[in-house]
């Protein structure tokens, strides 16, 4: 264990450098640059708000904030896991030439997307102020759902990055899975409208739990229950353990398969 | 201070050559079911044994496909041998491909930090050496230009400059000196000689026997994954040219 920690400390600077690289290159040569991290969720929110308050009646109080809470968390997870999935394949030339701890590549991708999420919160703040949503002191508890979604995405992303090396089909299959996952997460509908059997499935969905907690602290000013914390912690734990285990078992094969 | 810096102990590596590449689960299951998942076993290296002492400069020679690069990659820790162990003592600077890990969208200066951290240098060390890298690579006017606009020679110069800013204990060089113009090759030779005089151990792969004779005093001859000879460069290269 100590060996792994030492090794991680040795490559900490590389991790930071990779994160910096991702952030720099993402918006390079676009006129508005980093501003897109704020504009993108804002624009999406406006489009979806218009659609759902005119075409489908969602009947949710303060819909823009409700929507944006779900959307920010889910989009982060979606983007982070997708870029992490391709990270081992994308760095194939490097993996073949220099010894590096390989988990550093998916980790860097998750972290750089996470930095993006942080910037996107400015958009949420804008919407909260604009809709005159009261700000509760529970807003400081927002750190919990953010940490949970980061850990869950980290475990899941590491898992995907290892699996995709062996089975390339995963890339195509995953986009279907994510679509299903999105509809099973109450992003733009309230959980109450679901029939009972679906409520059970959604209750097992880690992202739904994390988003619920996020909304409780930002929108409703409620302190999340212990049960909800445990649910989130358990799903993060499972994702991390399974992800790291699969990655660890596969990583020596990477160089022969990428 | 350890006297032996590289110990290669009975190392063999096997590759599986799949007749057809199976990249997907469906293909895999179908092939497995039909028992068509055949592969040839191919030993790229067989029972390699040698030790390298501190300060030695050793060349690996042999024809294409004889296992030279595979052996270097095992010593660099990139590949794991199927059998046997490799022990190395000290820092390794692998120059298996110059500029591996460069990001084409970043400028040369940004790549110094990215590539430098891949090679394990800290940011403060790199900041100190930035000027030296600029000087050595001679990229004065191009240092803040994205390297996708660079020629391959310029990229190689930058890669070599970053890889050699510090004197490592073990330097691994795989046929990279054939890039760049005559002047730059001479400069690289000089830098390598400097490192050797400081006590670096060199492992060198090249197809140019002249280069090998110039730089190395010991040579190991590989053929079809087996070690044929190990000794003084003159003697071993004679065996090689008579092959």
C-alpha cells in the first residue's frame, strides 16, 4: 500500500500537468474559451426549460433550478466517463514507450472534467439569482454530493477505460447505456410521476440519489438524511473497488492490446 | 553504491499472434464457440542473461525483428517479461521514441513541462532548465508555437533536449540518433559522451555499426530472440557482419 502511495506522489506532478493540458486544449482557438463551461449549461437549460414548460407540462416548482441541478451532475458524469473511457486507447503511443502508472490517464480526464463542473456552477448561481430562489444555509453541504459524484465517476471511468481496451464494442454500447441511464434519472421530471416498479429501479440508481441530495441542499434547504448518505457512499465504494480491481487485473495487457 | 546497475536474469517473453484480431465481445464469443480462437505462440526473447556494470556503454545489435527493442522495453519497465526478472538500480531515462507524449496542440514551452513530468522531473527543476532546453534544441523563434507546425527534426531536437537535461543512472537509446541533421547528430553524440564521462550507463540500439563502434565498448548480438554473442564491440560486430 505504501508503495502505491509513494508511486502516486512521484507522479502527482504529471497528473497536474495532464489536467492542465486538457483544460488548455479543450477551448483552445475558440473565441469565448473557458466561458463556454458556463454558457453551455445555461444554453441547454434555456432550451430545455422552454421545451418542458410549453410542450410537456412538468409542473415542477422552480423548474429552471430543478432542471439545472440534475443536468449539471448528469452531464458531468456523462462527459467524465466518456473521456476517461478513451483515455487508455488515446495514450497508446505513450503507454508503449514510457513506464507510467496507467491509472493516471483516466484519473486526469475525470479531474479535468471536474474542474469544468466547478466552472459550470457559476451558471447555476446565475440561474439561482435570476429566478430569485432563496439561498439556504444548507448550500454549504453541497460539498457532499459533489464529492460523491466525483468518486462515482472516477470508479466508473477507470472501469470503462480498462474494459474498452479488451472489448472495443463498449464505446458504442455505452452511448446506449447512458441514454437509458439518463431517462432513469429524474433530471427533468419529478420522481413521483413514476409507477412503483420504476421508483424502485430509480432508487437504486446512484446518480438519482446524488442528484436528489444535491437538490435537497441547493433548492429545498433540507439536510440530507443519513440513509441517503449511506446509499451514495455504498455506490461510490462499489464503483471504486470494482473499477480499480478490474483495471489492476487488466493493466499489464494494455500494451499488447492498444 | 551498487556495482551492477542492470541485471537481466533468464528473461523470456512470449507474444500471442492471433490469426484474426478479436476486438469485440461478439466476435470473441463466436470464435470461442466455434473453437476458432487460434493463435501462434511466439517467443520474442528466449533466456536472455546478462549484467551491466556502472559506467559501461553497451550496444544491442541484430537484424530487424531480433528482439532488440523488446529487450529495451523490458529493461525500461514498459513490458513485463513472461519469465525471468529484470532488476535495475537507479534512475532510467528511456529514449525509445523522442517526443512520445508530446501534445501537438501545445506550444514547445508547454510541452517541456508536459513531457518533463512524464519523464519524472518536477516543475521547479524544469523551470530552471527551460533556458538550457531552448538553447540545446535551437528552437529560439519557435518556442511559443504549437508543435504541430514543427518538422520531425525539430520535434526530435526538442525531445532529445528534454530527455537529457539531467544525467540519469541508466540511459536507454533506441535508434533515435538517425533523425536530425549532421550538426544535431554531432551535438547529441557530444551530450551522450558527456553523460558517459559522468558515470551514466548507456544501453544503445542502432543499425549503424559505425555509430556503435564510436560510442560503445561492449556489444550484445541478438538473433531471433536469442543471445548469440556478448563481448567487445569489435569482435561482436565482426560476427554480426559475417552473418
